C-alpha cells in the first residue's frame, strides 16, 4: 500500500499527496467509522491514509486511481455539527498544529457566541487557536471601539490576537511568521476574507474571492471544499468553507467549563468541586463575572452551551 496525505476533499473523491510529492485521485474502499463518530465525511483534509493503485476505464481511457483502505489515527481534529437536522457531524480538518479563526467587526460582524463555540471545540481537541481580526481598513471609530472590547475579552481569556488588513497587506508578514513550519487551518464566516488572506500569504495560489452582499452583509461561499496549500516558509494552510453556525459536539456537560480557560482557572476557587457555575452558592466564577474579571459574553456563551448539552441528553 502507498502512504499519503489528503490535501483536498470533494466529498466522494480525495486528492492525496504521496510521500514523493506525486498527487493521486482516490476514493474510499468500503466503509470507515472513526471511534463511532457519525460524520458526513469519514476522511478529511490532513488525514494520513494508505491506498492501493488500480486502473480504471473512463471514456475509453485508462487512468490510475487510488483506493483508500486505511487511515492513520488522528492526533486531533476540528469538528462541527452538520447544518442539516441529522445527528451527524462534519470534520473540518485533521492533524493540525494550530487554528486561526478569522474575525471581522464589520462586513460582516462576527458575534462572540460564534467565536466562543469555535474556541471550545478547538480546546476540546487540544488545538491551539489564534484570533485574526481582519479588515481594519474598513473600520470606523465605533468599529474600533468594538474591536477594543473584543481584544479585551479574548486576550484576557488567554488567546493571542492578531490585527490585519489583508486587502491592504497590513501585518501580513506577522501572520505569515506565525504559520511558518506548521499545519494551519483557517476558519470563519463566509466573507471574513479567508481567501484574500491566503492570496496575500501565498500570491501564487490565486484563490477565488467574492464580494460581500450589501443587503445581508454576508459573503458567498467561494471555497466549496476544504483544501490544503503548501507555503514557501515550510508551513501548510488548510482553507475551509465559510461557516454560518458552529454547533458543539461530543462534549460532556461536566467537562464544558474545562474548555473555557478563563472560567476553568476561576472554578478552582468555587465552594463545590462539581460546581456548574449556574445556581450554586459561593461560586467564584459568577463572582468573577460580576466583578468584570470574566467577560459577561463569555459566561453567556457558557450558559448557552450548557443548555445545548441539556438538549442532547433529553
């Protein structure tokens, strides 16, 4: 069997880069089930796979394709609930070193609830996240005030925040240096500028971009499938389709606070070891929220996700 890295997924076909650098179109042989997780995509970009090469006739022509028979165990992955009503989930990327969530204060606005859900999902699978605030060139005075609030919230919670204006090439060298030599996944809402950022980081890629809808302030899905791109500095960028929602999955209610570093740090001071930080007396987390040590939006997100876990067990 041949070993390779999945660099593109289109649902039923996968582009796999063999160790020598040669690319093969591959499909799955049989069914895969990873740790019992029901997913819409059993194989994702970033997976290490083993495949056999076979000849296939297509329009009176013979071509060599790969049949994927085995997947190496993943060191981590980013997963989200599917947008449909099924209980399946979608793995966005696997075996990544770090994630960059692209955030915009305007054109479109990224809400803190979305940011928190992404951060929790990444924390649950031990994936370091950095926030990239893009489109600074479009901000007015009010937008900059909101930006300061966001920076206070997330730097206070322990996350590194970068400020860029990809369209103007502002601070892109700093972002490029952060990605050097690592497998990086980029995520965020449609329209936050992921494709523009990638084009500035690696101009030769020429990723397709699209304008923002002036009516809905949302971007169009220019990236349809996840794809990994090689960088000149030894790193890789995984470009992912824009997401409008990010439902958490596979997180136990009693573990949820562990994935909020700011809440978890304070929870050690709570009177009860099993404090849920909702209704218990002498809760250090609730006191920290009242005194402004923990941002109220972070606590609000925590309560919202606790409700989600309640729904799951009902």
